[in-house]
């Protein structure tokens, strides 16, 4: 079930997606690809933590049922071309809450983006990650596990590809602005592209 989530995330790293992100952020395609590879695990980690918080699983389930059916992945170009970061801002507010600025700053430092562009990237990618999670959830057979299992499995798979990733994400998502694992994020971005794209 975790592999289906990572497979659903694969299109986020395809050429057309990175080209559009690079144009919208005014950066080159290589930097856009690296930034996406770092942003996706961050968002998955934040979503996983949400499922463990009081009411978090119910809130996430409700959001998926209400607003995310996975169809966004059928036209990623149309979504990004339409400016799609507005919806992402609301998602970030729920999954990162007061940590948004610190997470964006750390992502920016690790990928060479300024904090504003890092925040814009996160907002662009968040609805796509939610769409992938929704699509993966619909593919799980009855009794095959819920959202927490899907997210936990994906995080474990990423941690196997980049050892220490889970603890690095935990430190970042707990950070109060100092000591963010910037080097870990840079390493992570350099190793996870093939995993997301694995078919």
C-alpha cells in the first residue's frame, strides 16, 4: 500500500511538472526538481504526524472525503498553470500550523530558495500530495489499512532509501527555528527521486 502512494507521487517529478514549477518560481529545472524531492517527504511527514494527533486522523479523512478525490493528478499541468497555490495555503495551515515559516525557511536553505519561494512551492505541491494520498487510499483493499498505515509505510520506505530521514523530518517538524536539519534535507533531496518515480 505504501508503494502505491509513492507511485502516485511519481508524476510530481516528471519533466512537465518540474518545468512548470521552475517557470512559476523563476528557478532552473534542476533546482525545481531538487526542491520538489525535498518538499514531498516534508509534507508526508507532516501528514503522518497529523494522523497521530487528537482528532487529526478524523480531520484528514474528512478533508480527503470532501475536497480531494485524486483527479488533480490527471491534469497536474492544468492545476499548476492555474496558479494552484491558493488551495495549498489552507492545507499548509492545517498540517504545519505555526511551523510553516520555520519549515519553509529550512527547505529554502537546503535547496537555495528564498523562504517566500519555498513557501510557494509547498503550497503548490500540497494539493498534489493530498491527491496522491486520496488515490492511494482508494486502491487499498477493504481491511488493508487506513491512512496512518499508508503514510507510515511510505515514510518507512523513504527512510530505507535515505537512512535517518524519519528522524530528520521529526526534528524539522518540531523545530522552533534553530537547528533545522538543512544538510539532511539536501541529502534527502538527492536520493529520493528514483524512489518516487519507481513503477
